[in-house]
């Protein structure tokens, strides 16, 4: 896929979210983008981990568990069938997968308490959410904890040692469309993975910004 971009027209993240990828692409394609690969829209974003990746994810998850317990911070996720380490490991794998897909320089070994923003890409903040269910939901304990510009859901995949970067949603749209669902620990806002926007939409937008080196107007 070849993207030819000039700096005479600056797409903003907010305009992209509001008008959707198809209108955005049509408007922006008039003079600035050529050769959109429509087949790319149908591709699933599957990330397969190497043995080194899995080892480093284990190390990063152990470090996060130790730091969180030392700070006496309880894990907000409630799953009696999973240990805190299992949940931390799931989150680390999700972050690594998203970083790989979007080519973000993200260090999974950086410790600290979760502040609801996991990484940044060209000044767009991202909160990565991962689930143990293939057909899972993007869940927040409360909408006030959706502080990033974007939330991305990562789910398991049938291919061994792989995950599926399943979909994304902006904060405003999530607040408008999420439904309160009780998964056994009280109702919380959630959206099913099939209700989320497709990852190629966000990937195209972020790639245009990165390749064109366009200033951020968010």
C-alpha cells in the first residue's frame, strides 16, 4: 500500500472519529492519498509471539505484580478463576501486540501503577484492554476511567502464542454507545468486540500522520 501525503491538509484525530474512515478517506484522497488497499480492511490483526516475546512478557508481568503489591494497589479486574499475575500477563501481551501493529516504541518493562493510559502514538493516547474470551467485551469499571483518546481491545486467537487485536473505540463514542452489563461483579459499561471499530481504520489514520509527519491538532 502506497500512501502519498502532502502537508497542505491536516487530518485531525477528532475529525477522523466523527466522520468515519470511509468519508475521511474519500475527502482526504482527493489530492493527498493514493492507492488505498481495500482488501486491507478485511484483514485480521493477528500478532504471534516468539519465545523471547513470551519470556519478556512473563518478566514484565512479574515486575508489575511486585510493584503493584508493594504499593498495596489491588487489581481492579475481578476474575476469581485467574491470578493477579495471569491478569497482569494478559495486559502485557495486549500492550506488546498493539505496539507491534502500530509500530509504537513501547517498553513493556517500564513499571508503574496503571493511570488508564498505556501508550502514545503521535500524541494520541491509547488504553489497551485485553480479555481471556475470544468473543469478549471492552470493559471499563466506570466511564470515568476511560481517560485515553482511544481504547483498543485484544482477544485470544486459535493460533498458538497469538492474540487478535480485535477493535478500537474513541472515548466519546464509547460513552455514547456502551451498555451497562453485569459480568458477575456488578454492572459496568461494556461493548462487545463486534461493536467496535475495525483496527485497519485506526491503522490507516495513524500511518498517514506518521508518514506525512503531520502536526497533531487533537
